[in-house]
C-alpha cells in the first residue's frame, strides 16, 4: 500500500530518497506495517519522538493504512 | 546592596527611593509589578491617565548568573484589556536594574505638557537624571537607539528601554522595546499596549548604565553555584532546551502545529497551512546560514538556551530579530503569507514602530477577512501597517489591535479574549490552550499557561488536545508555575526541562534560597505563583471583570475547524474552576475578600 512520510527538524536527513528537505515522500509498505516498522526501516536515531498520522497523535504501535500521512518530529518546542 | 523601589513621578519630575517594603521581600518580577499595580492603581483608573503606573522589575534571580535568569517584567493597567498587565521581555535591562539595586522602577504621574518627551538616565553610581528630549518625538526605535548611543561615553555599558511612535500615539497594541546583547532595540514587552502607557507619561527612553557593576551578591555563594550547576546541566541535558531550541529557534513549532491541525490559518478559518514549511524554523535556519548569519544567540546575558537569532536580508545585512514563531505565524499563516522575507519586513516595521507582532498579525488577518485587502498580499499588509503614521488611514485602527480592527471593519470572527488577540494555537484543536486564553488575567496569552507542552509536544506528560477532559487542571497548574517563573525572573522556556527533570525544579528553590538567604522550598514556589495570580485576579475584579469575561469568542464553540472539524468543548464550569482557589489564598495573604474590597475602593 502507499503512504506518505514527512520528517522534520534534523530527522529530514533520514529521508528515504536521500534528498534534502521535509516534503512528504511516497512510501510503499506491506499491509499491517506499524509506525515502529517505518522508524526501523529509516534507521531513525533512538530518541523520543512526536508522531502524527493524518493530523492526529499516534504511537509506534499504530498500524498504518492506505493513503495515510505520517509525520515524525524529534523533541521540539518553542512558544 | 539592598533592593530598592525607585520612583520617578513624571508630574513633577521628582525622584524618590525607598527600601523594598518587608511585605514584598519575597517578590520580584511579575509578583512585584502585580503587587504595586494592585496596591497603587484604582480599578477604574484611565490606563493613559496620571493614576496608572508603569513598573519595570527584574525577577528575584535578576543580576545573578542563574541560567536564563535575566527576564524583565513590565506592569501596569492595560489600555488594551482594561485589566492588569504583566508583559515579559528578554534583553539586558533586568540584569542592569538588579545590579543597580533596583527591585522595581516605578514611573507615576503624567507631565502637564503632552508634547514633552523625556529621557530618564540611571547611571552606574545610582544618580538619576531626567532630560527633556522633545526633538526625539516620533523617532522609530532603531534610530532612537543610535541617538541614545551618541549621548553615552564610548566605554559605557548600558541597556535601554525605548518607546516607538506607536506608543507615543497611544496605540492600544503598542509595546516597549528593550535592548539585546548587541544593543539592538529588538526584545519586547510587546503585549497589552504598555507602550501607550509609557507614551502617556512622556517617557521616550530609559538608559540603565551598569558599567563596572558586577553580579549581585549571594547570601551563600557556594550553595548558589552548586544549585546553578544542577540547573544548567538540566537545561543542557533536555532535548528541547539543549538541542531543538538552539538549533531551530521558536519557529520550529510551525510545522508541528500545522501537522497537528492547530495552526490558525487565514484568520482562524483552517488549522493547517499548506505553506507551513516555507515559513517554519527549518527553512528559517537554512536561509539565515546561507546568507552568512549565525545559528543562535541568547536574548540576554546568562541565557544558555540560546533560541534567539537574527534575520538577514538577501544582501546579508541585519534586518530584524527572529522572526519568532508567534510572529512568523501571525504575519504568515494567519495572513496567508508564505514568504519569510515579507514576514521579516513586517516584523521590522512592528519593531521600529513599537507594535506587538501578535496583535498586529491577527489584526491584519482580520482586516484581510473584511475583504479590504486579500489574504496572502504582503505588499498590501505592509502598506496598511505603515499607513498608521497618517491620520485617517486604516493603519491607525490596526495599531489598536485585532479587536478594534474587527469592530471598525465589521468582521464576524474576531479572535480575542478581553480585547487581546489570540496567539498561534487554535483552541478548537488544542483545547488546553483555549482554557488559558479564556481564563488568564492577561487577555488571550499563550505564555500564561503553555499547555502546548502536554497537548502537542509530549513534554511533562500527554493530554489529548482534541478532548476537553483534563485541560482545566493542566492550565491551572501551568498558570501557577508560570507566575512563579516570571517572578523569579526565569525564562519560561526553562519549564520544558523543569517539567521532565524533577531536580531542575528543586534547583530553582535552592538557587533562590542560596541567593536571598530566605527559606525557599517547593511549596514556597507554588505559593509565590499563587500570590502573584491573586493580585491579578483581585485587580481585574476591581476593574469590573467577572467570569463572563473568562470566555472565548462564541464562534470557537460554533464553527468547526478543519482538518479535525472540531469545536472548543471545555465547559464553562471547568473554565471557572481554574481560579476557584483564589479566595482562600487571598485570605491567607490578609487581603480583603473581593466583595468587601470592591466596596472599599471608590
């Protein structure tokens, strides 16, 4: 199935196509793939993260569905 | 050196000093500005009249080397909200005041001649002069900073507090500029129209020289240094204060709020902005570095978080600070503008004129919503803002803020509480911050109780932003903690570390105890926060505020926000619970119960 993955802040260095920038990238994955699986595939650094699927908070256990947009942030804040 | 109140009466240009009253010994920063406003300003005082005061106070840790301990509180009755105002700024002024032994600089009265302009100078030896500078009338902040520099010896070290043309014009959304580490007048007590209060008192600028003055002395230096080291290492260790904020600045929030569907876009009509990444912190960093700029710096000496940055124009010259997230959002997403250079131009104009970038961006979004100019038209936005210098043009209405703009141009959706514009988080999809906007004494203000921590960022636990449960309790606790930090003089960004690392909280009271020699513990910190808020709530009651003022505009409960198609759902009962502890604490403080108090004040 097709999903989109967007990586922000320093995580954009881990884009699957190796190109710079934060635009969401298309991603082909098997049915039943979890966010945790994607994190492993992308070899993201081991740190806390903030995860969104289609604008809603998600966890590493969340199972992705066709057409989902996954956004992954490292710990960030401002104000 | 003892802590003193330094009073300057602009009615007769007299200067008096008095020791800080014993009852206020444990107050600094916001607690002290509030105590003074509560004690000295009648509830019905005209904010631009002689009965109002303008108070500048460093926090309890001001003048020390405590990390991020140099924040400045500026207080008075707000011409924007009609209630109490504490507007908080970075810059160098707080440390300078504290080193001069000044717990609070209190400006009272009003000159008989409304055209008079004055420069107040406090020299490092403590002497005070008040010079008439009518020729400085109307000067913008950057030129004013240069004029001031020419009056000072070359080897001086000083901070400035300045008022721009908007404050002189009595604009209700005018702010007060404070000089940063390089002397740029680019840090702001921006919110609530305190520039107009400064203007009403005829004060164009204040110079604070601390040349040759060192850090204020500690009751127990060794204990202070030990606590300081623990606090500093917590700030370094936490991923947000140690890495994210210095690397990307506050504007790193743009993309995450857009992903969360909580980024108010085109006058709060959508929750995600399709061009968020074009105006976000990552793009900002890339652009600044490509133009030869530096990654980061602190807004005041002693800041270890270093979230400040300078924006450079296309030729690599200094343009303005940041822009900070709130400004990049208000001038950007909320106006549908997708160009950081245009946002920086608007930020520079606000900085030079002395205008609050939040209220101005929201006012522009409201103005665009009226159809007078188009969303996304940055040239028209710049023209509208600049037109405030000319009589009869729309800009002068904009300068009075989003509420005045909505009233003048008959706009249905005006996002304000108590007359002050909402900041960069939509309360429908981030319900905790809606509680803070509605209930804080300040008018809509995210910094008063920053629930974005648990609602969005997973700092200090997690509370679902799309559900009403738990939001009132979260906002209450954060409002109390924030009032404490503002009174200690600490930057509220230390909270990101404090919420996750228990020893950072302990280190705060250990620093306070070692510095002041008074006993401080966790309960005392909470008490400080509560007493601060009691002064504010009682002042607002006296000024005529009731629970009916602690509400969001009704469209937030009626008009669903995409992409979540959700409305604000926290009940009025929950909103009214946020300050239900106030009467009890007020009695503990020996203040009159509010009903008697209202009768006791003419």
